[in-house]
């Protein structure tokens, strides 16, 4: 468990609860304290409305190389916007490095993450645009790497 800060398209701070299994994999649950993005209408046709940093995230962590003093890892998961009155969520993936102190009880990690919309949300928005008689943007316009975050965490393991 520990505090974190994220910088990128939107700066965030919060707490993270972490569990690690067999020094190979783990699970993180994160909650933001601050929320600065607005919640768009559920029937929005603006592709930018699907790009956001969620305020609660559940992530899986897979260590690719774990040593006594540092570890490289891959992460990915799903995030939810708790301020929305509808199912507003997205997915994320990233790579990071974790530095270990005090025989593994204290760690500092930094992760570069990219957030992207769920394919079902992209398809729904493209259908709405088509029903208005307009040409929807390409799928790739939703999945560019322009919604990112540099995430830094200090964790204390029991």
C-alpha cells in the first residue's frame, strides 16, 4: 500500500493497494484523490470524449526480470470513471521499473502508461456518427498514444 502521483495529460494523486505473488505477478488497485476531467454525455459523438484518465483502476502486473534491487514489469488493466452516471471505462497498458529497498518491504516504481477506449465504446460512437449521416473517423484515430501518464508509486509491503 502506498501513495502515488501521475503526470501527463492529467495530473493525479492517490493511493494504491498492491499484492504480489511468487515474485512473478501481481495486482494493483488504485484510487485517485483528485478529479479534474469532466464527464461527457453518454451519447457524445466527439472521439476526444473517449480519451480520459479514470479515477479507479485495477491492473495486473507481470515481472519480466526481477532482481534483488530492481525489476522490470509490464502492466495492464481497466479503469472506471466513478463520477459518471453510466458505464464509463477504458483500458490501459504500460511498462515500468521498480526499485527495491529494505529487503523488499519498501519499493519505488515508475510506469509509462497509455490509456485507450474500449472497442465496444468506439464502435458505439462510430454507429452514432453514422446515424447522423456523417462519416465516422477511422478506428486508428481512437487508439493513438496521446493519452498517457508517467506514474510514480512508493509502496510498503507487509
